[in-house]
């Protein structure tokens, strides 16, 4: 619905202004008059030129979603009607994208649509996990409780992602700086030395000759190198967007010597936390596994979870197909087996998730501690090697003169 902006004076003669969403200007004017506003000037709010361009739309962040979930849980728990709660949250929302989504959901709910189905119309904001849990909360009459669990789950997921990003940021920055320094030395510094060496007329040592040739290659093919890097990134992205390519790359990442164990621990923590939260919320295990598979973020893990769901549909316990997949550690399989046997699978999954959250913390700390000296050695070795290679002819000349 269009938005109208108005201004006028109230019964005390104080100037007021505001916005109102309405089907047409007449309905908007009637609404403002009910507020006892006089001398009303009202017109439709101009549309933002960039409103329909995705690039200019602000993204709905995890933090936005957590705050919304907690506030909606509190309002429903306090007895506010769902439509009124959605209207309040939409009006106070600073993120224009999220405000539009919440307004659309409120309109759908007003027409009799369930909030879960209304959220499913906006998969970019509310994923299948979110909407399925909301549906379970609506069905069981415990929407406020489910929203609270969702908020906790989202907070823990965000914390996990933050740890991984933090661990990866440092080495990426160090590598970028290393290659930048190396490029500057090879393109701008080495040619100065080359001119000096050529004026000497003496044969260059092999290390110096290698560095000079590398510098000449970089200068002659700089644009091709940059284009090659971009082409390589483009090809990798294209491959990763195919099912077969992504499956192979995800399998390689899981087998990687340093990063692989960390990725596996993150995957186990995410799998157990998500499945536990959904089971506690009353989502059937087969539906929960289908959602967990889609949100795993790794094609190998996704395939294993899908096979687990197929096995369970045939009447087998969850632990057996998990063990056969070869993806999950034996300790996880045994703990799930015990939890399933005693009828406390959701509780056991939560304990596993807490344990692997700590494991991820430790793995990230170890990775960071290992990367720092390694990057210093690599960076120092590259630059130190080039410096030594450039000064070898000078040392040779000095020895000749001294002799």
C-alpha cells in the first residue's frame, strides 16, 4: 500500500507531521482527521528511485533478525495480538528492506495467512529453518517459546560464524599484504638494481638473475596476470555453483590438512545445534533433517544428512546411518545412539553442540597461533630472499675490490 506524508496542527495549536500507510489518499486523510489534526496538508510520499534496485537495498543482518525475534517473543508473551506486534515492529524498524518485509507479512496475516506461510514468501530473510519452527510454534500454541529458542539459536550461530571469520581474516590480510609488497618490489625496486647491475658489465649470480627475470616477466605481463587471477576466481565460482563442482570442492576442504578438521567440527556443531533446536520445538525428525541438510553449508554433509533421513524413513535408528556416512566422528555417533535409546535425543544433541562449540574455539585459537609465525616466516623468507639476491652482486664486487 502507498504511504502518505501529512502535516497540520493539533487541538492545542502545535504543529504535527507524520506518515500513514493507506489504500488511497481519502482513507489516509480520514485516518489523520481521527487524530484531531486540523489544517491538514497530505500527499503521497515520493518513491525512492533506488528502491527497486537490489544493489542499493540494505541487507537484513543476523543481528536484525535476532532483535526482531526477541522483541516479537516478548510482545506475544505479554499478550499483545500478533498483528499489532508485527505493526509495531515494522514501524520502529530502521532497515528499510526489513521494514518492507514485515509490513508485507503483517498484511498477509491480516488476510488469514499463517505467519509461517507469510514468512515463507521471503526466503532471503526467513530461511526454511525459521519458518518451519514458527509453524511448529503456531501449531503447538507456544509461539513465544519457539521465538525465544530461535533467538538463542541465531545468537549462537552468529557467534560461531564470527569465530570462523575472525580466524580467516588475519591470514587473508597477511597474504594480501605479502603479495602487494612482493609486487611493488618486483615491479618498481628490482628494475633500479637491474640498471645498476647492467652498467657493471659483470655476470650476475644465478639467484639475482632469477629475480631479475621474474621482475621482467611481471612488468611485461602485469595486465595478463591480473586478468588471469580474475579469470581463475570466476571459474572457481562457476564450478562451485554446480552441484558436482561444489561436492568435489567441499570434499577437498574436509580432507584439507589444517582447515579440514576445523570445517568438520563447525559442521558437527551446526548440525547438532540446528537439529536439537528443531526437535525441542516439536518439528518432526524427518522434516527437521531435511531442513538441516539444506542449511548445512557443505554438500558432503548435506548428502550424509539426506541419506540419514532416508534410512530413518525406512525404520532404522538415527545412529546407524550417521556412522555409515563416515562424516561424523565416532564419539558423536555413540552419544546420539545413547540419547536416542533413552528418549533424550534433543538434550544429547545440545550437549554435543556445546562440546563442539568449545572444540571450535580451541581449534580457532590453535590455527591463529600457528598461522602467525608461519606467515612471518613466509613473508620474511620471500622479501629476505629477494634482498639477498639483489645484494649478491654487490658483495661479489666488494670481494673482488678487496682482493
